[in-house]
């Protein structure tokens, strides 16, 4: 199974400052169709997860442009240019390139300093 | 507006059974792979199972194989998870999830399953 390793696991951030989360895969996430099915999810406190980014760098509808995804192969990053209060929560990377099973990173908890 | 509404969770004794349902609306249900993902209390996310658009293919995480069965009724825009032989480690919130341009496209609000005597 593909193992996704996120870092850091806890990320205290000052409002208005940038934040960055890394997700490393145990193997390349390039699928046979040429796409890389690496997803970023946000889970606010008490809510269900919401997809922010699909196929490494594509923002889902309604996702603010302060969120961006990048990377290739085995190394991926989610960046928030200026953290806002509503961004507090846990962020997960998820892969759908080598399944079953889909697998998730451990989650990174973003909190305001 | 897209909506996934889970139901059927509750308290069940070890060895018991539950059937979860997910009612889909706001999109063409039969076009999408669908799945179930669970989250134990205070823990991360774990994929459980998913099913092809026409029900012709099903996949399960190893820990539930032989105990859980995923199914769908496209005429009723509904997804199901039959859970038998429940164990304490199956205690979790179970989310119904749609796939579109990759996994995890849209999530329901979840239904809590508690396995305890």
C-alpha cells in the first residue's frame, strides 16, 4: 500500500502569514493515464472533510485562491498564502493513483498562534 | 446543490450488524464511483470500500473484507454499506464520498457507528 507522510503534524500560524504542508509518498503517484491523483482535504473542527485540491494543483469550485497545491512524483505541497481564521482545522493529503486502497496522510493540524 | 446524507448509524453490540445508507441528490448519481470512508474518534481518515458506477466492481480495505458489503441502487440514488460481524475497532464516523476527477470529491456529514457492549 502507498504510505503518505505529512509534515509537520502540527502547524501554529500567525494570522495573515503563509503556511506550507508537505506530503511525501512511498512511491510515485503518477497513474497509468499520466495523471497524478493527489488530493488535499480540509477538515474544520466538527465538520466533514472537504476537498480543496485535486490532481496535485487543481482547486475545487469555491476554494479561495490563497490555497495552492504543487509537486510531482512523490513530493507534494499545500500552501496557504495568508492564513485566515476560517482555515483552522486538519489538512489531509490523499492518493487515488494506486488503489485499492485509497490512502491518507496522518493529517496536519493548523492552528492560530 | 450536491448533497450526500448518511443514515443508519447507532449503537450495536460486538458481533452485530448495521446497514448504512447514503441518499444522494443534486447530481447524476449513476455517473460516479462512490465510496465509504471512516474516521475513528479523534483519529485520521481510513478508506473502507468503493463501488463502480454500475455496481460491477467493488473494493474493500483488508480489515473489512468478508464482513462488509457495499452496494448501490441507481434508481433510488442511494449507496449502502452492510456491516456484519462488527468489532470495537469499527467504531467510527462513516462518510459517504463521491469520486470525480479523483477521490474525495464530495463528502456527506457522516453517521456515527459505535460498537460496544
